[in-house]
């Protein structure tokens, strides 16, 4: 068992006086490329990170406990804008899908950084959905479980996110990225062996709260939908480069990002399969420029990180996740990550930015029932 899973198990035993019946855990994610494409029916290429949320669960009377917040909540209390809304939302979504779950109790422990764009919320949903699926012997398909988590997030928690994060958390495999067609919901693992080519994924958390994230995110969604309507297509997935000439202003910029980003995801997947990391890196930089100039979701901190990575000769870098703060990633040569992190920390201090935090993640395993 992983340490974080042990922590959840111990918390369960301490809190409820019995051993848990099972333990499950699910990872956060970074996205290599394909941003804001998921709710446009397009493509994404995320991979799971080694930070996880673990849950220890058993039949019982609806008590929930979080070691991170050191507090107990109840399943049957209404929505209260706390972490407990995720397990409540997941149980609700099972019911909506006609697969009612019975009473349970659960203890959580997690080390996915909260609120920095590494999908801690998808991780708690995915860990919960897998634990309940096993506890109540529902034996549902992982893809169905991911859709159920998205429904919990959209309709219960009330965040209009796409399917990427839940898919990544439930379907990624160790050593691979996951290519998802967010329209058909088909997913394929694409091997990503960075060690072999002496590369590392360096994640820079700019520590800028994604404060505007919700409004900004919903605005971008609405603009994409407007652009699709103007073009007479179901979703921007169906728009081609040639169609963009029929758009102007904000609709043009937003749609140009989506159309070119979808193409970049497919190219990046080919590059990965061919082991062409310089090409993958080039596409990452192009993706960042498109998010900065056309989709307008970058910040000066994220831009600074990407510029410094490029100046230091890193093969690729880009913001990852929703934008408006949060994290950026660099595909960096393994021997050069420490120097890059140092340079970035110094440059951020000079510019009066928050001190960034760095993580190095290899592509990790998706959600698992540990015991
Ligand atoms: C957030 C959402 C995802 C996706 C990304 C942007 O992480 O939860 O569904 O839209 O932003 O790519």
C-alpha cells in the first residue's frame, strides 16, 4: 500500500473503531497538451501524477472524515461547499444513473496540492466512485464511472468542467499519457517513457490562486458555444481552419485556439509515438502561445515560466489545466531541472511574484483499489 493509503486506513480505524473494508486511491493530473478542448468535443492528452487522494471505506451510517481538514462531515447534510460535496455528489450521481448506493462511511487522506490546477477534486471524486463501485459490487466500467464523476461535478457541485480530469484520474496507466477523444469518449494509452530519453516533466505551481477561474472558464465556454453557432456546427470539434475566416473578434480568437489545439494534440500524439520529443516540445510552446494570445487564459507568472524555460533551452513548456493561475509544465532535460527551478525562483522574486513551488512527476498509475 502507498503511504497515503495507509494514512486513510489509519484515520478510518481511529475514527470509526474498526478496520476499513476497502481502500482506494486516485491521482491528480497534468495535461501535456489539449486545453479547453474537452468541452468542445475535442482531444486531450493528460497523464496522472504521483500525488493521490486515498479513501478508506466501509458500510456504515454516513460519516465522512478528512485528515487534510481534520474534520468530520455527514453524507446526509445538504451541500455545504466543502470537500464533502464531492463524495455526496458522487453518491447522488450513482442514484441518478439508477445504481443507488447504500450507506457507507469513509476517511480521506490526500497529497494532491489543493486549488493549484492539478485536479484534486477529480481525484477525490475518482477515489470515491471506485471505492463505492467496489463496496456495493456494482462492477461498472471505468468510463461510465468517469462520466458519473463529471455529472457529480457539473450538476451537484456546480462546476461546468469537461471530462478530462475525471478520465485522466480513472483511466491513466503508469508510464503512459492518455489520448481522449472527448466526443466518442474513447481513450488510448500512449507510452511516455521520459527517463529513457533523459527528460523530466517539471511542474511549476505559480501559487496564483485561480480566483477568476470560474468566471473566466464559463466565459470561455460560452464564447466557444457562440462561435460554434455562428459557424453552424455542433461543437468546435467540427470546425476547420478554413471556416475561421467567417468569424471575427472574440469568437475568432477563441475558436482559432480550439481548432489549432485539437490539431496539435493529434500531432503531439504522433510525435510521442515516434519518440520525437523535439516536435512534442515545439507543439507545447505553440499551444502556450495560442492560450496566451487567442484564448487569453495565461498570467504573467505562467508566461514568465514558459519564457524562462525556453531561454534555458527546455524542449517544451506550457501552462497546464484551466489557466488563470495554477501550474505550468516544462519538458526539461533531466540534468537541467534544478538550474531551471533556481532561475525561475530568482526571476519571480525579482519581479515581485509569489515564490513558486516545483514538482517532478513521471506519468503515474490511475485510480486503484488498494485492498
Ligand atoms: C479544467 C477542467 C477540464 C478542462 C481544463 C482545461 O481542468 O476541469 O475539464 O476543461 O480545465 O483544459
